[in-house]
C-alpha cells in the first residue's frame, strides 16, 4: 500500500517581545550647519549627472553641425579626467550654402565656431564647392583622433584633405569643451544646491539624506 506524504508544522513561541521606536530630527538644506551643508553637497555630487544630462548638448551640436554642413549621425564622448577622454562624431560633411551667415545668426558670440565655418567655406570656394567628407569612429576611445575621415571632391583639383580633417576635428573639440563646461556646472555647489532645494530633500543633522 502506497504511503501518504507526511507534513510537519513548525511553530515557535516568542516571548517578551517589544517594539522600539526611534525618532530623528530632519532638516531642510538651509537649516543645516555649514559643515552639514558641505557634507550634503559632497554626498549628492552626482545628482545632476546621474542621467543623460548631455542629450540637449548633442541636439544643439547636431543643429549647429547642420548649419555648417555636417550631418551628424552619432556622437561619442567620455570624460573628463582620463587619458583618451574627448568627443567625436560620425557623419557626412558637404558644402552648405549660407553656412557662415546662418551660423553667426545662431551663435553670434562664438568666435571659434565662426573661424571653423569661415575656413571651411573658404576651402569650398577654392574647390568650387565640391568638397565632401565621410567621418567614421575608430578605436576604443572617443576623442577627435579616433576618427577616419575620407575627403573627396567633385573637381579635379588637389584635395585639401588635411585642412578639412583638422577643421572637422576642431568642431569635435568644440563639442567636448561644451560638454566639459556643462558637466563642471552641473557638479558645482550652486547647481547641486538648486536641485536639492527644488526637490525639497531632507537631511539628518550631519548632512546625510533622509
């Protein structure tokens, strides 16, 4: 005859149980001591850069690139304190009519952008506006030298390959400087403090987030 399974029920009697409740005082940022504020800022150093904070810079870089004549497909970057840090892009460059005028209207105070677009335009003029370039990322890093740039021309003139490459890489350096500047701002005390206060975070007396 087949035996039936046996089930065991385990019980434990707990005696002398008690509940202990502790209380703690929480503070808004401006209520902390100077030492507590500094600790809170240090603890929340990454609060503004723990997401894709760079997306709007990428969009602006693509908009400016289009004005110059660069169709940017993808941007790579790494930063900001290690060897190999930098920015580069993949895309395609060709002559854009009115590029200098349109760029200066969009960014009237940025002299570096003005220089880049003016020098590109002058090279195009000398080559009957037939210069093009294809840009691809190459290697394990993200700086401007990790790119392969193939320059071509619709004319039979000698192609100013080095000059085009240098100017396109100058634009990559410009993108990286903008990213670096924004990162430094977002991780600065004032920006962190503003985020803390806007979100009404609370802290213990020693600056630890509640």
